[in-house]
């Protein structure tokens, strides 16, 4: 139950009954009418801009129109008070009975309170992580992994049919470097002294087991082969080993993809899928032969001062046209991106999200242009850029990992502070803003540690039920019993907590539409704060305690409130991919 949508519908229905609107004979646009929470809670529970946006089309004064609307709203049984503020804002205070109705909906829905259908079951592809399979996941991949996974969970909860996808960059020069790096470790496993790892190869110790596995399988046979024969063998084994490591790293972070798409498949059959995608663009008039002027600054790898096959991307929103094929007939990196996008489009996705690191900012316009060209503008494509994560320990920068060679691995971070701390903190800031992650801070048991504070609120909720069972032996009220007792809840402190619960459906929809999963984490912290605050009031005022051993029926009603809080906390924590503990010690 979304109270804001409920009252928006009520107000629009009410407006259609007003003579001043009916005189327009259906010619009044009500789409700009909204219902929001007032900036100052002292003004009311909800507020509407109806008079402000409709006065001019109706040819009247905003405040006069607000008076008409307020008078009509005052006759609604669920409205306790209506007031007009400023030039025509309408503030509404809801009745106690209405708040009890909201709480009833929350208790009955449980963890589905807030679940939405705004996605309409439409398929949406969320691609995230997509790290090169050249080593273990590092902390730079961690934020994109969590943001993408949480966003995918959020969209599924809001009604989309979500596919979580990982694009394996298993073609290109970095894979050749990987193969040579592994071959060096293979020679080492055979007993050869390899000395210092040559510049340009991957130095991490994580490649040692891969070399050892090759030595066990092939003995010295690989070493006796010409390079043209051992490279494909080593390349395949290395990619498989790296992807197994990456999957394990992601699983440690509770990230699980539905699809792992291999770039190499686009190059099969002499690049048939890529050629097909280029031909499709050519048929649609987006490809031509020509030469590009040298770009400003450093020249990219695929720039040539001669005629190439080019994507006319400037006609669909890009800054410059993009090379697809070099003068020698070989494909550019972007050509594979074209084929990959076309593959997604052919799979039926008309909504796609790419979650990329901040260093991929230059990809945004070219991908958006590609979507317009391939789909004729029918695909909605969003590129979300996640900013850098800086690691600290008590304010001091964290040193690099020995195992990786030159970076801090994701597994290092998860093993030290726990999966939940990593996941929650990675979205406890807007993805487009830099994030400082302090190992000491995220393990504190205090209000300053958001994940602890939220999980502790859920654990406290569960403890209330254990306390009730102690106060009333054999006491285990059903959902129906809790709902029946809710009319007893009329204390202003309890209703404030209900009002915070009532925000959740709106937060879910707004976060999903804006594709901003951090809003869920922020809301959970606010709800936890409201719950802890009410708990603390009960320490000073025993009449506010959730368990009243002298009033069984009131206790049942308050357990209904606690049940609703616990359900929303668990629902939100599930979206963030973190646990909702039953108890914390």
C-alpha cells in the first residue's frame, strides 16, 4: 500500500468533481499533480501541489483553488486536518484510523510490503562487473559489483524481469599477456628458475596454481611445442581458471549472475556475429568508409590515418564517429561492443543498464548512440558510472596485497570485515560519488556503522518476540491476531514509526525509477534510527514498551508494529544482498 499514490489518486478523483474543473469538459491535465511528504513534518503528513499547478490552466488564484480543494478533502474520512500554506500549498494530516490501515497492510504483506509492479514484467538486462579474466577481483571491481547486484535486486522487487549479466572480456591483447604469464608459471612448476617477472606480464602469485595444474596435466610436453600450439591451450586453461576464481570471489560477496557472456563467441567463424552486426548498421544507413581527423591529446590504439569502416555515430548523439574496421580488415574493440549490444537486443531486451567504472566515462555517448542506431530509439540504455573506492585503516591508506602483486583483492576485504559490511557500505553513498572505506569504522558496533545499526534493529525486533514469549508463556500470536489488535495503537510515538514504515513503497519505486540503489540503504538507516529511538523512549517511559506484561492485547498490537518493522528491514536488507540476523552478540 503506497499512501502517496493512494492520496494522489484520491485528489485527482476529487478534482474531477469540482465545478471549476468540470467546466473544462475534460480539458485539464492532472499529470503534474503530486503528493509528497512535507519538508517539515510539523506541517502535516502529506502535501499536494494541486492548486499551484492547476490555478493557471483553470484561470484562477492558487490560494482560492487551494481553499476549494481543502474544503473537499476535509470531507474525506481518512483526513484529520487540512490547511493551506503560502501561495497555495495544501498540507494534510491523516487520521489515526488511516495510519492503522497502513499498518494493517504492512503486517499482512510482510516482506512484500513495498513490492511494486511498476516494472510491468518488462525484461531488463543489468550488466555489471565484467572484469577482464586476468586475475582475482580487486576492490576496484567491488563497488560496481555491489551497485549492479543491488540495483538488479531492486528492479526485480519493483516488477521488472531482470537478467544479471557478466561480459567476459576473453578476447584481445590482455588474454595473450595472461597466457604468457601462465606459461612462465608453468615453466617454473617444471623446475625452471624464472627470476623476476618480466615487465608487461602479470606478476601475481595467483597464477602459480594454474602453472602447476598445467605441469601436472601436460608434463614437459607444452614446453616442447611451438608457440602457435601452446598458446591456445594455455589461453583456454588460463581463462577457465581465472573465471572460476572470479566466480568464487563474487560468491563470497553474494553476487551471482544469470548469464556469463563470452566475447570470444563474437569472434567465432571469422567474426561472423560482428560482421552481421556491422551489416545491420550498414543496412540502416549508419556505416560509411572514410578517414577520421586525429583526436586531440593521446591517440587511441585503433586510430588510423587512412580510410576505415566507420560508424556514423555523430548522427545519433555521439561526439565523433567511431571506427568499426581498420584498413587491414581487422575489427576494432568497439566493433565487438556493437555485436554484443546487438546480441542483447536480439534477445529481447529493450531496457539495458551497463554498470561501469568511472574510467569508462568516454563510453557513455558511444553506447547511447549505438542503442539509438541499432534499435531505432526503442531501447532505453543507461550507463551508470561508479566512482573510486579508497581503503583506509584507522585513517591510514591500506597497502597493496602480496597475493595479487599490485592491488587489494576483493577477497582480502570480504575476509577481514565480512560480506555484509562490504556490501552495505558500498551502496551507502551515491555511486557517482567517491567512497572512503575504513576497515575500522565498518566493524564498529555503533550508530556510526550503518550496517551494524540496521542489522541490530532487525535483531532487536526479533528479541521483542522472545521477550513476549517470556512474559506470556506459550505466547505466539498469529498475523491475524496482530491485525485484529491494531486499533489499540494510537500513541503519537507509535504512529510516527508507522509513518516511517509507510514511506517504504514510495522509496522502492523512486529508487528503481531513478536507478539509485543507495536510497534503499539510506531509508533502512532512517527506519532503524526511528525504531531504536522508540525503543529508547521505552526505557524512560514503561508505558511505551513493546511488551506490557499486564496488557496482553496491547502487547499483541505492538507486536504487529514490530513485525512490520522487522519485515521491511528484512526486505530492504535482502535487496542490498545482506543478512537480517535474528540476534547479535
